[in-house]
C-alpha cells in the first residue's frame, strides 16, 4: 500500500492572519477497481504531531472526491494510505475568503511517499 504525505506546511500568522484556514484535498481513483484510502491530518504542538483527522474512504473506479479540512494551526501535515498506485492526491490551502493559497499546494506529482 502506498503511503503519501503532503509534508509539513508552515502556517504561522502574518500580521495576525494565517495564510490558510482550510485545506482542500482532491482524490481521484484512476484504477479499474474500488480502492480504500485512509486520510490522517496532524498539527504540530511543540515537537509532537497530534492527529486531528482520521477518515477512511472507499472510492469506486474512476471516481473523484473532494474533502475540506480545518487548517488553522502553526504547522500541519496530511498523510494518505491508499490501496492502489493509481490514486492521485492533490491538496490546496485556502484563505478565510476561500482563495487558493499557493504556498500550501501539493499537486499529485509532488505528494511524497513515506
């Protein structure tokens, strides 16, 4: 099973405003069978990663799902455990107005295996 990560995003406030208040995750199943995906979100508390999201999904062949997660932390990371190599994951931070935050974006080719 591939294990993927966005890596740790720094999200400290600038002039009292965080760059991203939410993280939008888009997952597509390009396989010919239903796949399982475990989504785990973590925020940094001192030197400890604290899990605050844990969601298990089943995606049918050819389907796409979009999830939005709270991200108002100084640092956060998302990890994905998928049952197929044919899964594409992208993630984009969004500010309080819903605009994309380019500093917090990971396209499918940039999601790292861990």
